[in-house]
C-alpha cells in the first residue's frame, strides 16, 4: 500500500466528462490498494473568468477580496470531483484549502506556505476515504483566505505530499511529461524519464512552460520527488528528483523564450552603485530582470544590456529613462525582436567545451549571438527573434538527437 | 447611530452594474452614520447553474458536496461587493458563512441555525468597516459547509440582526414591499405598510411569493422586526413586526395559489387510523399536503379530499392507490384544474361574518366553492382554476378596495 498525492490541473477537469474520467482514474488507483489525496485546480478558464469579473469593478481589485473570489474556483472542482468519485462507489472527503490545514503568510495573491497541518487529511485517508483538496489556496493567521499565485496547485500538491510523507506525488497535466524541447516545435523532442529539480527550474526560467517554479523549489528544498505525466494518455511521465552530479552528464533539454525584450543603456558612467540604482528601481516596480550583460568599461563608461518580459518593456523604459537622465547616460534602445535560447543540463559546466559547441553550432548556422549568460547548469544566448526557431532546431540536433 | 443589517437577493446583484449600485447604496447608508452588515445571495442564476453542473454528474448528488458546491456562489458575491464598496472609499470585510460564526446542524441542503457567534462581525463593524456576509450558508459541528435551503439568505440576515441586536433588518428585493395582492394581477393592489409575522407566514403558504417561511418564523420567534423593500426604487417598504390583536382588525391581503392539485378518495372506510395511514405515508415520501377535507361519514364510509403541489400529483397518486387498494376504497380522482384562493388578516376569526362575506362574494359571482379550510388568520377556498382570476379580483374589491 502506498500513499499517493495526485494533482489535476484545470485542463484535466475542464468539463463534467473530464471530471468523471479523472474520478474513475482516482478510484481505480485507490482500489489497487493505495491511499489517495487529490489536489485540484479550478475548471478550465474559471480563474480567468473570475478575474475578469473583478476587473469590471476595479482595474486593481483589492488583493484580499480577489483571493476570496478566486478561491471559489477550486472549491467548485473539489465538490464536483467528490460527487463523481462517490458515484463510482468510493467515499470522498472534500477540503477547501483552509480546512486542509494549509497555513500561509498574508501576502495575498502570492502567499507563501508557512506550515501544513495535515492531521485532518491523514485522519480521513485512514478512514479509507479519498481526500480531495482545493489547490492554490490557504489561510493566513488572520483567518483570511489566501492564494499561492498562478499555478499554485502544484505547490499545494507537493507541500501536502511532503507533509503526509507520501510515497509519490503525481502531477497530471495535458502533456506526457517533460521533453528535451517543446514537442510542438521539435518533432524529435524526446520524453525525459528522469530530471533533477535544478534542471527543471532552469527550464522554467528559460521559457519552457512546465510547472510553477515555486512548486519545484519547494520540492527541491524538502526533497519531495514527483512525477509529471498526462491525465489522458498512459505513460511513465517524467520523474523529478534529486540527481547526483555525474561526470559526463549531458545537455538534457533545449528551450526557447520568445517573450523577452532587450534594453540597452549606452555610455553608463562606470562607477560603483550605478547598476544597483537601476536594478533596485526595477525591482521596486516589480519588474523581473532576466539576463544582464555589462561590457568592459572604457574611458570610464560602459554599455549595459538586460532583458525583461516583453509586456513590461514600456514600464521598464519609463523607469530607466529617468535614471539615465540622472546619471547622464548617452541613450537607451529597446529591442523587442529578440529571443532567448538555452541549453540545460546538470553538471554541464564541468564539461569543457559545451559552451563552445553551442556557440559554434549557432555560428555555423549563421545565427549571431547578442548576449550570453551562464549558470551551473544552463547556457543562454540572446539571438534575433527570426533566428529563434532555427537555433532551437539546430541545438536540439546537436545536443539531443546526435549525442 | 444605528446598527443596520441589509440583505440583497440574487436579482439585486445579478450583474456588475447592479453590484456597483448596491455598493453605492450601502456606502451612502454607512456615511449617514450607521454601522452596516450586508448579507448577500449568489448572483442571478448562479445557484441554478451550479445545481445543473452537479446534476450532470449524478441525478441525486450527495448533499454534503452539494452544499460545498453551492456555498461558492454567495462567496463570489461577497468578494465582488467588498471590492465595489472599497472602490467607493469605505473599508469592507468579507465573510464566508463559516467565518461569520453561523453554526448549524448537519442537515445538509436544509440545515437549521443552531447558534450565531457574532463576535467577529461585531469586532469589524466596531473598526468602522462594512461587513459583508455570505448568505444561505453556515458550518456544522463537523466543520462541513452547510446551506440553509432555498431563500436561506433571508434567514441569515434575520438571524444576524438578532444576534448583533441590530436596530433594523432590511430585506432588499425586486418588489417594493408586501402588497394586498399580487400587483401584477390586481392593479389596485396596495402596499401594506405594517404586517404581522403571522399574516406574512399565511401569505407565503397561500401562494404569495414573498419570503422564505423559515426566515419569518425565526423573526417571529426572536421578535426581530424587519423591512421588505425595493433595491432599485425608493420607498418605505413593508415593516414586518409583532402586531397586537386589535378588535375590528381587517383582511390585509388576498392571495391565489395556482400550483395546487386536488386528490379525492371515495368510500374510505370510516374507522380510526385510516387517515393517519394515508397522511403518514405521504409525509414519509416528503409530500406536503395542504388542505384536507373529509365529509361526514355515511354507512360507515366517508369521502376524503386533499390538495398537494401540482408537481407531486403523480407521486401522490401512486402512494394513495396502494393504500386505497388495501383499505378497499372505491376510487381515486385526481384533479389538477383547481386553485386555492385565500384571504388573510390578523384577528379575522374574531370578526363574525368575514367567512360568510367571502362565500357570498364568490357565490354572487357564480364561483363554486369545492373545499374550505380556515385558521386563526386565514380562510382558504378551493375553486376551479378558470375561476381563480375572477375570485382574486372580486375578493380584493370586497375586502381591500371597498373596506
């Protein structure tokens, strides 16, 4: 007998037929002799619809009330899935997040889990019931409903799996697992059977739409292994777990992020504190900066380039223009026609020549590299947006198909 | 400064524009120097839509999960109304039923309020906030969400008004108050400025669609006065309160119920226990019987007639047929072409001649009376359905317009 936590996302339960399908799947798993906790998201586009209602009242709806509003979406899923499970003859117990013992801080719309008190969940699975928990939500110490940010149901599932010492946490989604690249774009993309938390995190920050990063970070911190697999297709999926650094580890995936834009500031005075000033101002405005490149200073000046999400480019430009004036920088250029291409693989940095091989591959294909950034397990390059597709295909050939 | 509880039903907040209108109304009332608690129903047809989702899973969805599902409708209203109130510059505090201290028994889908713990509500209105509470819902001692039955938000409002010792409870709805008869059918129907709990209860059971009876019973039991008035039109509305029996009190309203059907059983053996057998069986099947008439026995047999809701006539017939066979009654006739016409007024029974005046009025207009039943404050007659409209008009003339 195993204790299993399963999570089903919004696309897996977007209508009643799918809810029935999921219920059947859950019940079968239970009858194989397992104890099951299911975490569900809101059905299909429910959360978007609720947000749109709130926006009709106020462009910036108060976050506390927004959380109360959004929390209803997952509760609807919980109630319906419980009904469907009981229809198949098993007993179900539905928990909104606040009854499931998910205690968070009071940072509404992006609350952090502080503690899970899983006694009620454990009590009910001990009674042989299937427990269904509303994902994405918790309760603050002030007894207000909180939500964990977009995709927060993954976090709910992983945190509960950790708290009840589940044998495995299964994240069900509309893809078959984690691939070496986007299978919609790269026909030869392969399913990765095992991947480390770190690689998955780098993939997420490289533009691969996989899972909420906070959920993966939480899993990494508490060493909770989980599987990403398809709700509707059979298959082994991808196991995400601690993987020891091996000599000779290779590139595990190639990712593209086409939602980046580049901002360059020319002739920035090359003295301490200037970069800090710029990036603190952006941070305060809630703008996430991704890659940052500063060239070597010359004559007491340097050129500074960085990338942000393409939706934040105007906001970023306004902030940067003010500072540029203060520090008497020469000019600012914004460039939305770029993309970021990344190769990811644990231990890559210990493999001499991986970076060189990447740059050569791009060069051989006539693709110019505009920015480079590296981490322990990732190398990212900014290239022209029009070159992105080709870069993705060629790098996947070079590192995955031909390896 | 007064403490005011206001309740807005689903039709008063069926879209975002209406929610904004209600918010403005609430804020204005607050700024007149009052402390306000608002109770809201689910928006428009939300509850019906949720029920239809549940019915797609199971014709008889489990009631515990159904309550969890339905409770989300009012929570959405709470969150949106709070946002709209804050948009007008006042602070709002939203409470799902379980946070508002509404403790119920565990009779899911028709739970009864056992206790209100209003300390949190009081705490927040003392902080000068407008408190918005989800109507229709509470929490059982087993920590499950319960609902109070259709129209339960009226009950929530009245119960909270009692618990926090509000100066007044205002029930906002889509009509201007309680009328002497249905204003859609009787042009000369007049708004009743004051009415007793008892009369309102009799009106509800006589077919007038006014308010949930349980809410009125609760108000009567704890002597909580309330006002029924229109959300969108100005006006004084109708105050419902304890009214002392006065000599010479008159008929206050005339009501028609066209959703009744009559069942007659002929040649029922006239011995003890037979009627009990029939009506116990119907009670166990959850069928509400309204009027019952048994004629004087002859040769050891009697004829028995009663009325039920027209939707239950088939179910009733099936049950009664089995018993009729057992007791060897002669035959059963069901008759859906009837309606019930009632006059209601406190102290009516102490006014000799009211009943006679009613029967004469009907007779004078060629309307045959098929059944009669009376209570302290009501006289009801069953007549042909085709005569209902005329009976209503003539009785309203006789007792209200010409009085």
